[in-house]
């Protein structure tokens, strides 16, 4: 499964979750913060769509300075999930 995140369409943190959550079929009660994202991707059994999947980051060249740190933190969560056996691959186009 491929999950697309278009960073050109993200002007606030909530926009990231609005792109990701429908694609993984996250429950409505899923928190929109990095701790909850980490819990759902690393521990699992929260979203209807579970790894393995590929995250494809689009338009990262348009990342504002404000979102570069957020982008790096999100990618660290993907790496931690992968190291824990969750098989999340990440690509940038």
C-alpha cells in the first residue's frame, strides 16, 4: 500500500494529519500529535490500515522552515516503527 503526503499542501500541523489519517483509516478519536502518531504506528492496533506500507513524501522542497523540524520528527517515528518490525518504507519524490 502507498500513502501519499503532499507537503506543499501543509500550512499547519493539522493538515499533515488530515492527509495521513484517512489513508490509514485512523479512528475519529486518534490524537493529532506526535506522541499519538508514534503509538499508532509503532505499537499498532489502532488504525484499520496497518503496515507494511510505503509513505511517499511529495514536494518536500516546498517545506517551510517551520515544518522542517516537524517533517524530521515524523520521519524519526517512521524509522522507529520500521526498526520495531512494522515495515514502513519512506520515499521522497
